């Protein structure tokens, strides 16, 4: 694909965008947009404008904090970045698209809905909102003649694109998914494994370096040796919720198989059990944890599909080109080992803002929900609050299950439970349901979820 000719309309008339939420993703987008011809990020909104102002100053971005619309328009006219203190002022500027990157479920939902009401296209980065009410926001945008999209640079959009590529080429998908955000790097001599800043002993791991005949047993042995480290995280589950809802590819397990695996092993592991793999059948969504030596390439946060090959000759061809294939040469791994955050997000933003192109298809629907299960006894009144920067709540674990009708006794989506006090005691091992939390007043997220519940439901692809 020739990207410069594809995006010629944006090169001739740059897309004007505003950024809602200037964290790691947003600031990387701002930095990259300054080097481009087809995208101008001219305004922003954040709950901490002083922090953003300091960051912009460090980046050398001329900007002005704007307490009202007139100040924002003056900044715009002067070629300065308008750092608005009120969302309503930002939405009255001349914009093609807003990029919602707060990472906050309630704010993300409210911001996207407000932008659509103002007649502005939306690029949604905040997966915390998207996994709860994405389909209804996309439907609202479509009814308004606007474009609503996820963005490349984050794994859901990259994986949805890879799935669409495989389907277009007639490559049946056996598995699709991503690697967890951080590699598990083993020193083959000491058998210590590093994960972020943690190092744990995994004596005996090298004895399980090769899969062997019993692949499931090898995976189980590896997991036992690294029981101290997290193999399943909330962000991974949240991202895969978006992919399942967009593609119809569903997980084989509500907590994923999440094997510790070397990249080259995926075509053998991700196969039906009848072929020696982990799956109950073909066409499943999963997350794996990349186990590698220090001298091997990273797969941290990358995306992949395992596809079925047409014949043995194709398998030999792929293997000869260095593409990982299964031992029987029936399956191959196609993967993108990187996600570049705001550096590559501009393609999606320009595509939506100028070409009206979305990564989401017309069949986007709430096929699965990200749910929460208590990991310890929780008392009535306990607030399910996020701690740290991983968007996770201590005391509950994530899991994905097919969506069911909302209501008392039905499971409550994970990010609807966030920030809510418990209405009663919840024993360990309990799925959090709608009647177990005190509902908020005036929540856009909860109101949009109710609207979404009235929408037709889709079936898996």
C-alpha cells in the first residue's frame, strides 16, 4: 500500500485534531504530529493543565492556557496550542476530529458523546470506555454521519487490521491475539527470569525450553515455575474485549490460556487439541507471554494471527522464508512485534478525519464483556478503586465472557464497577453483578450502557 498517495487528501488539507488527555500516548502523538504535513493537533483538554503545560514547554510547543472560548480562538489564530480548561470551549473550535486518550472510562464515554453531539469525528484511544460502550458510541457517530475509529499505535486497532488483512487474503484464522505488555527474559545459565524490574529464580526452566510432544504439559510446567509473576493482566483483557467485539473472534477461556511461550512455538501451541494444541477448536482469541533469551527479539505488546495454510507447498515456502510454521507445516505465524503509540496513530486519525475510514466495521457489537471476579473477601462499603498505572483494581481479577442482558444478578462490566462502593459483602471467588455495587448519579457511562442494551445484538463471526 502506498501511504502517501492514499493520504494525499490529508497532505493537501491537513486534518485538524484536538487531544483529550495528554498522557504517554497523547504526548507521543503531539510530538509526532509536529513533524508531519497531514495532521495538526491544535488544541487539548486535560484535568491537570499545569502538568500538560510543563510537558508542552519541555517539548518546545508554543501554547496558551485558555479559560474561555475567546482565549482558545486567539491561541488558534496565533498558531499556538490551545490548552483549554473547559471541554465545551474546545468543542467549539474548528476541528475535524478529537482523539480521546484520557484512559478513564467515565470521562472517555462522556467526551466521545459530547464530540459526536458537536458534529466532530472521534478517534478513541481509551479502551476502558470502549470496552463498555464502544458500540453505542460508534452507532451514534454513524447516525450523525461522522467517523468513529480506534487508533493504530495501540494493540486493538493493529490486531483488528491484521485480522482483516488475513480474511481478505483468504487465510483462515486459527488464532489471533497479542503478547502481554512485557517479555519474560531468561538467563539460560542462571535460569533467572526478568520481568520489568523483578527477577525471580526459575530453576529447571531450561529443561522445558523445547515444547516436546506434550505441549500442554510443557506450558503447565513453565507456568508453575513462574507462579510469582503475573501472567494475566487487566489491560490485556480489556484490549482483547475490543478485538472480540470488532471481529467476532472469541477467547477459548474466560481468563485466556496465556501460555509462557517462545515466538516460534505459537503455530504449534495455537492449534486445536486434536492437532496437539491448546484450543478446543479453531478461530480463538488469546494472549501469550513471550519467553525469550536476552539475545532474542522482543514481542512485548505485539499482535499476531496464526493462519491455516493452503497446502504443504505453501508451508515449505513460508518455512524457507523464515516465517514460523507448525511442525506439520499446516499453520503459520504472521505478527507485528511492536506498537508505536502516538507515533503511528496519525494514520488512523487522518483516515477518519479526511477519508471517513474506520477500523471498525458495521457489525461492531458487544459480543463479550470484560467482567470482574473477587479474589478475596470484600466488605460492604469497600470502594473498587484503581491503584497504580495499570488501570487495575486490587481484589478483583478480569475475565471475558459472552455478553448477556444487563440487570440485577447479571455480571457488571469491570470498568463500571471501578470507583463504586460495594452494596453488600462479596465473598472471594464471586462474579461482581449489577446489584452488588452502589450505582452512580448522573453517569454518562451508565446511561450509554443502558442505551446500548436496547441495540440489536450481533453473533460471533
